[in-house]
C-alpha cells in the first residue's frame, strides 16, 4: 500500500559515486568532480578482533603516517567490487560527511557505477551499503557505459565503439552500442598488478624490496609500453632482501618495462577476444573509428602505439582520461533520459 511514495525517480539523482579500487570519486550536477580520494579506511582496535573506523581517504593516510603501529588501514575494495562490507560502508559515510560533499545536499540520491561482471549479490550488496551509509535512493549503472560517456562517445549510437578502461584493480575491455554492452571482459591487469610485477621483478633479479609507492613512481617516470623505446637509466633505493639494510641499484627503463610487459600482452589478447565475439558489422565500426583508452593506466608511455602495433587497429587516448568516469557521471546526472536508458 502507498508503495508509489517510496518509488525511485532517476530525475532526482543528485550525486554520482565511482567506487574504484584505488580511488573513490564523487560528482555533482553543477560542480562536477568534488571529491577524489584513496579508497582507504583507517581504524583502531580498542579490543582484540574489534575495529573502530576513524577516517577515510587522505585523512586516513595522514593518521597512519603520524601514528604508526596504533592505527591500521584497509583497502575495502578489490578489483572494482566490495570486498569488505563493513569498511566500505564506513568509508562512504566518511566521504558523504565531508564538508565539500555535505554542503551540496542533505538527502543524497546516488548513482553508483559497478563493474560489468559484478554478480547479482555484489550489486545488491553495493546498493544496501550505500543506503546504510546515508543514501536515500541508489541507482546502479555499469562502469563501461559511464567511461564511454566520459570519453565523449555516443553510447546510444547503433555503431559499435570499443573502449578500454585502465583502472587500479582491473582493465575492462568493452564494446558498446545502442545504450548496451555487447561484450565486456575484465582483466586482472590494472595499475596495481603493474606495480606488483615491478616489485616482484626487482626482488627476483636484484634481491631489492620496493614499496608499492616506489613502484608506482618509477612506472610513471620511466615505464614504457614499448620497453626498447628511448631507454633511460636511473638509480633506485630499496631494502636488501637478505640483509634488511638499505640498498641502491642502477636500472633502466627497459628492464623496468619488461617486468610488466606480459600484462600488456594480456590486454592485446583481450582485444582480439573482444573482436572475435563481436558481430561483423560492429568489427567494421571499430576498425573505422579505432579503440579509445581511459583511466590513469592509459597514460603509460607509448601505450597507444604498442596496442596499435599488436592489434593493427588505431588506438587513441580520450581527451580527459583521468576524469573520464567523473565526466560520464556528470553527464548522467544532467540527462535523466540517458540515465533511464542505461539503469540496471
């Protein structure tokens, strides 16, 4: 009885959230991106086995830095989906209560993007977590469609488009047409996997232990999708695996890039698989218009050239790869009809 009073109206959506493995983004209709913080929760342990969340995002990192040993951190999302329900809920609540977010709305009606291959249980869980964290209504959409919108692609067009989202946890290869996803494959080849490959490579060859932060820094500065292109040398300091003492070695961009080269091969193979599963007319569209890249990982040096060489299709980076998801979220907030078309 009176169920219409609680029905969800997409036109009321006033906030978009992307729960990324590495970062959480919050977007509003007018201002666009208002929050971009690490997907991290900090907690204390008042009693054995008991956790008390105390901060999230950059504030959590700062607390751990200033109080090592007393405060712990957790990454509640893994490969784009919720891995820790309690801490994800706490993290969202902290973010919604931040002044820069709270001043925009008192009753959040949230669009949340989720991976294409998220299970029905994961989808329902994400919706319930957001409601428990303070959302009045939750609307779920699939990430590849939002990324395509952010790359200025017409998702409603009958012509097929291929988009690759290089995220922190996964890399998603998608083919989109008529407001739908024709094919999508999620590869465990996100930015974190690249960092892990670098750490393992230097540990194996040099007995040198690097932190994820160090791996990220040298990947950005010296890493290349074509290892033998413009070789540079650099020194890197880490911990000696045997002695535990600080140790500095000399390395090169070629050696560094070869540690994660197999992950790029996985992406190329994923593109071939996507093309094999697409209808012939859609393959023709992709050949004509090329492949579009979004996400932070797409900024790896020489990535478009490497993938183009591998698959013999033009590959190009979208105009704003770092903010594509946020731009797509803002587009959804300002286009109710489009949101209705792609709602899960």
